[in-house]
């Protein structure tokens, strides 16, 4: 089952995707269910009731006619992992624990939905604005002290995720903080695919394309720590809640092809780790994150217009 959120007359509504082109509104097939996905997840039988209501139904609304939105309306926690792909560790030369995940948090305001613009900082603020194609994990069943072998039972489903990162601000201090939380700098979607439909995360592959050029591609079993291990670890510290989102980390950049002028030109990179094949996201780009068997998350990159709207000048970053 694929669950979307979409703009509907000034509010956000839920839908069930029934074909590559159409969906059906949850309010039409299950008016007794909440209009919030997290509220549905909080009900012990919420997903089951939703699945039963959608069974055998044909979509009567076109996906092309709506604007998709982030499907988590009030997430309790939005976790993310650094250095969780072996290929990314190798390209940066950084060290990390092989036993404990390198965790940080993102805000809901830092994410947009599929098709919505990702905002690039103006160059006077930062120039190293990087894509990070990742698997997003959404918790469905709450729990504390979850054993690894039971951890996937707590997953509601999965999504594609682009964890846009502003590298200059990421390096300002020991905590990633603001560099991982610029306004509308990342995205997730296009939908939540339920656990039963997606299957074993380790059997899938994540890929990132910028303007049609593949920049990342790696099997998810290249992750240092698995989805189950991360869920178990987090649950030792606090009770996981329905709607918690975990971004599982990103792979390294693919080596550039001989005709890839942009990917081979390290003088165009402004981050701390110049890497052949890496390019920064810029206004006018089209970014796609694809996870096989799950879907494609696509977003345009636009300039952050809020700076001009503020009426204030922009102070150049100290980085």
C-alpha cells in the first residue's frame, strides 16, 4: 500500500495510490479514519482498516493534478545517520563507530514533499549544497528496548529521502545542527510504502540523479548498520513513537565518466572533501532519488527567495 499526502483546498489530505497515475482519497473510502497519517498509525488497527477500505478500489483522481506534501504532519522525532555507508566512509576518510550509529536530528521545516522546490542558499551564505539519497524509515508501532530480531515489526513503511546538506554550516562546529536543517533543504516521498509491500530493505538499491546524470548508486546492504540495528539502538534511549522518521545515511559519489566535465572539475566544489563525481545542487537543477521497488522522489531546486523578502542584507558566511 502506498499512502500519499496532497494539498486539497488549503488543507492536507491523504490518498492511496492505486496505479502509476491515479489514487483514491482516504476521506472517500474511510471517512471514519483520521485525516492525519500519524493519527492512523497511533491506532493499533489503523493501517489494517485503511488497507481493507482500499481493497479492490479504483483510483478516480490523477496524481498529476495534485501537489504532494510531506505525509508526516507532526512527527515526534526525525533522526538521520551520518557515515552509515561504507562507500561514503571511504570517500571522506572519516572515522566512525562500527557498533554505534552516528546520529543527529532534523526539523520538519527542513523537508518538503515530492515535486515541491528544494531551496538552495544564496551563494553569499553557502555554496556547498549537497544531495544525499537515502532510505527513509517510518515507525508505526511504538516500543522501548526493542531487540534487533523484532525491530522491523515496528516499521510502518519506507520512503525515498533527499537529505540536502549545507556543508559550510555543517562544519562550523562539532554538531551538524544548522547545516542539516536549512529551510526546505531536503525532501521525502513521494509516498509511504508499507513494510509488507517493500520487503527486506537490504535487498534494494538507492540511486541519485542530478539532471538525469546518475551521481550515487549503491545497494542498501552497503550500510554499516542495518535498519533493525538502528531501531534497536534508538529504543534503548527513548520510546519510539508512530511517525518517527529515520534517514538511514547516504552512499558515496560515483566516479565521473570521461565526458562528465562538471563531475571531474574539483574547482567547482566548495565542500570540505573534494570528491570526483560530486556536484552541488543549484537553482534550476532537477534531483531524483530512486529506490528500486519503492519509487522515485523528484524535486526542482530553487533559490531561497525568503532572503529578499526579509528586507535585510545577507552577511557572508565566515566559513
